[in-house]
C-alpha cells in the first residue's frame, strides 16, 4: 500500500492537475470574498463561478499529457476529448440545470408564500458561463506550462 501511495505522490501530471483545480477554486474564494465581503467555505468545494475549475483541471491534464507523451499521442487525444466533454458539460448542461433550478425556486417561493408548500431550495449555481469555462481552460494550460 505504501508503494502505491509513493507512486501517486510521484505522478507529476496528477499533482499538476490537482494543483490547477486547487488554484481555480482558490481564485473563486478570493473573488467571492472581494465581491461579497465575507467568506463562504462552499465557494471552495462548490461548482460554478469564475474560473471553471473543471475546465482548468481538464485542460491542465490534457496539456500535461501532451507535453509528456507528445501532442500526436493517443493519450493526448483521449485527454483532449475528455476535456472537451467536461467543458461542454460545465457550460452547457449544468448551466441549463442551474437556470431551471432558479425558475423552480421562484415557483416554490410563490407556492410557499401562499402557504401550500415547504420545500428546500434547489442549488442554482451549478454551471458556468462560456467566459468562466474559457478562463478555466487558459488557467489550466498556463499551470501545465509552468508545471512542466
């Protein structure tokens, strides 16, 4: 078991990818503190916001694999395809889910104030705008370049 942990610790691509996610999430926290003048731990572990940590991690992974194995390698193609799916999902499907949650929360509030419903609010900030995804993408690539 110790050998497996030792190998994981030496996996530079994994460590750089985790660093990209951590840096992106930290930027979200800093921006949240500046914007709202308070700290909320959910900003660090939650999804949504600027920049996209999903895009940062996926693009960092693909770029790091490209640097290590070559940008013509099958492993890079797989990682790049994975990154495209992750980024599409981050700004498309999950963003649409967030919009639906916002509408459902308004409906729920309306019904609640009429005294007919007591439900918990749905999470609205679960997706990203295209700008947040692009920012995350570039952040991931930059971190991969620095982590070479």
